[in-house]
C-alpha cells in the first residue's frame, strides 16, 4: 500500500485555474493626499481652495487648530489624486507597489 502512495506524484492546482468565477472584475483604487516641499510650484489657493481645506482638516486630525479666517498661502503644497486598477486575484501582498 505504501508503495502505491509513493508511486503517484502529488499534483496541485490553484482554485482560480479550475473554476470560473462570475463577476470577476478589476478593483479601482483611489488615493488622495497632499504633496509638500514643492519649490513655489504648488497649488494657488484661489484656484484650488480644497488644498487649504485638506491641509486644515489634516492638521485638525493631528490636534493642530488653524484659527478661523486664516489665509493660508500654500505655494509649496499641492493636492493630488492617484487612481489605478488592480487586476482580479491580485492583492497588495503579491508584489504590487503603489
């Protein structure tokens, strides 16, 4: 009996290679943040007021209160949004660098 078990090599398959999944789709990832340290090439607060709002909200999350009515001049800060599609069956632990 032991000889029969040892005579047949084990063969493994991944589930995704054997099955068909309904509704398989890409996953959209969206990131929003602030880039700081720009050499006077950041957003102009009159054209992009959400940059000031984002910075004020971020600072309040860190416990820093910006007085109401403060006119922030953010020449070195820009708001950014990054988007990508993550293919099906790909996780962040499988070598993707975002």
